[in-house]
C-alpha cells in the first residue's frame, strides 16, 4: 500500500517512542530539579583529549525522550543529547559552549584513577582549555595548556526549583591534568563572559553580582570585570570600588 506524502511525514511520530528514528533524534538532556530525582538514562559522551596530558574528560548526562508537547530544556533552546554531550565540533578549538552536561568524569589513562568535576547537582554549560600557543618544530602553533575553566550552574538563584538559564553561572578552574579543582567566582554570581589573554597570562571574567541587594540576579544588577591569575585561588575585581565611585561621582 502506498502512503501519501503527508503520511510519510507523520510516520516517524506515529510509530511511537520505541522507534529507532525517535530514539536517535529526540533524546535531550533532562532538567535538573533541586528536590526531585532527575529521570532518564545515564549516558557518557566522547572523551575530550587535553593537549599534552594523559588525562581525558568524559561528559556525563542524564537524557530522556522529548515528548511532543514538551517545552524543551530549561535553557534558551533545545539541547539534543547527541549534540550537547558528544562535543565533536569543539575538540580542535579546546572549548565548548551551549552543552547541558550534568557532570564531567576525569580519567587518568596511566594510573586508571577516576574522579568527578562536581559532587552536587549541576549543569555544565561551557568549558575552555586555556594557555599560550607555542610554535613547535614543524612551525605549527600548539596549545600549551595551563588551566581548564568550566561554566557551571549549581545554585537555584531565581528560586524556581530548577537549574535554568535564569540562574547564575559559576566559574570553576583546575590544572590541565584535572587536579586542584576550585570555584573561582563567588557563589550566587553570574559569569557573562570569559576572555583569556595569553600576552598577560590572565583571564578576564565579566561577572554580575547582586548589587541591588534583592537576593537574586536580574538585568538591574551591575556587572564588572574580574581578573583571574591562573595559579591563584579566586578571581578578584579588576577595578577597585573606590576608583569606580570616583568615576561615578563625576557624573552626579
């Protein structure tokens, strides 16, 4: 029996959730709630090789079948698991953004030691392997990694019970081998951008904090540049509040 063009278009949806087509194209990262179990199947992504290291990063995500009427993930757009945690497109750039990973697993290929990026509920939305570009014997530029930075949503700053785009993004850092992991921006703050400057060997972070004192983050809160020395424990304000106040007083 021949099917009409309309029926052919609808066929993948009519055959149900157990179809191969549905499973391959509709798996998305599950929402992370603060007080309920996150439902779905656990999945591991493609290992991310860190230059000059015998340690790899393996994305971890809990994913589920997207339902017809489901609004998608808790961020700005749908993050399909096959795209958001496999990360094929970013390996040569040593960075990734827009993913919805729920954790990262580190693996030392020599000692076989394994450990996690975070021990709490979180959503990893970006990472950068930073360091200067070194010219090797073949005259090609190679990354000399000095740190790995992670953008993580770990606190429900807007109080809606779900880790989402409305919550602050915290920045974590570790050594290129995945050790000495530490939070470098204040809890409850929101990272707007991260910019590594190889000439200065510094990272500048545009950071939004609760400047109006209402207990949350909104467009009314101010942002300011912070600097992070790769060997330090935390990012610090680039400009002092005293100098900023002087600049502001000129206009008052």
